C-alpha cells in the first residue's frame, strides 16, 4: 500500500482561508473546482485551506491550496462528464486566487514575515 508523501513542514505566512471548495477560473475561460479529500479507500470531501507559504527562506511567497490526508481533487466540468485529478496540494498563480480568498490571505507577504508552522 503506498504511503504517500513524507510529512511536510510548511511556514504559514498569512491568515488561512477555509472552505468546502475553491473555484478556479483560468484566463482561457476553463473552470476547475478544487475539493479537499480525506479518508481511506475512496475517501470523501473535506475542508480545503489556502494560505501564503514559502518553499525556503529566500524563495518567493506562494499561495498554497491543501486538502485533507488524501490531498485535493480537481474537477474539470466537460462535455463528456466531469474529469477529476488527484493532487497532494496545488500552488496557485496570483491571477487564480479568487477575490474572497485574497480578502482573507491578503497580498503576498514580504520576505521578512515571521512564519508559523503547519504540519501535514
């Protein structure tokens, strides 16, 4: 049985947005929905969280979307039904952060922001 990714330590550099799903609208008009996923076997939906983090002390700030212990499911509505893709987490391009999420997490933090740790 696969064990998945090793435990990650992430610096949380902003408030954390929480919700049931996140709608991503790409510039070309394509729309995706992200849902947190948790549980063994098929699992089920859970809360999704988005916050600013940094891959290293000198790296750029990244808005990161994470779900439960089984990651995220990305749904893409299409003519032949919904396609879904599993991901452990997703870094969001600045242009993809919805206004409601941006209102909670704010702008990218400066490099001297004091981190808090989140264990996944």
